[in-house]
C-alpha cells in the first residue's frame, strides 16, 4: 500500500515540495551573502578627479597607486594608511624596483599645497616618476575656470 490507501495501483497524486523549498531557501541565503559582499567592495575613498582634455592612457612600468581624498584620507594600493605607513611603503616600492612609478589620484577639492605635499613626500622617498590620475574630458577648456 503506497500513499493514502486504496488498491495500490492508482497514480501518485501528492508532490512533496519540501526539498524544493529547502533548495530555494539555501539559494536565497547564498545570494543575500554574495550581494552583501559585492556592496561592501574593497575600501575606497570618494575622489572627484579633476578633468583635463590632454590626458591619455600610457603603458606603465611597475606602479603603485596613492589616493588622496577630499577629507585627507590616504590609500596605498587600495588600503587605508597614514602618512608614515604610506611613506615607508613608497620607500619599499623603490627598493624593490628602481623603475617604479607612482600613480597619484587626488581629489579636485584638495588645495594645491596638499597635493604638492603628497608629491613632494613621494619624491623625497626616492620615486621620481609619477603620473597624476584624471578624468579624461576632451570638452574641458584649460583656459576656462570651473
């Protein structure tokens, strides 16, 4: 006798959906966790890069990235650091590779003096080659003020 009585020759009329619900709940939990990981992407600071018409993509030698946000937070290759740590990592990068180049991304709202302080610190620590990161905008007029 299978199922709910009778003569045993009848068709199975019940479908057990419990395993299907279990699988769907597991998939939902996986998607929720994955979505939270995507939203909490690597540490970053909000940088409003200045626009320039003359910017172009260059092939780079070994590089490291330094980002300087409008609230004066520093990132070295995406990791939040203080000034002393940034400077020691710059010196280490120079020691590891003589041809190393710094890619500097500084917020457009930072004063000229603060950006020059960053460039000066990188140069004092031995890295003479650096590039300033910009948002390429061919419509930007270099004579016109924002």
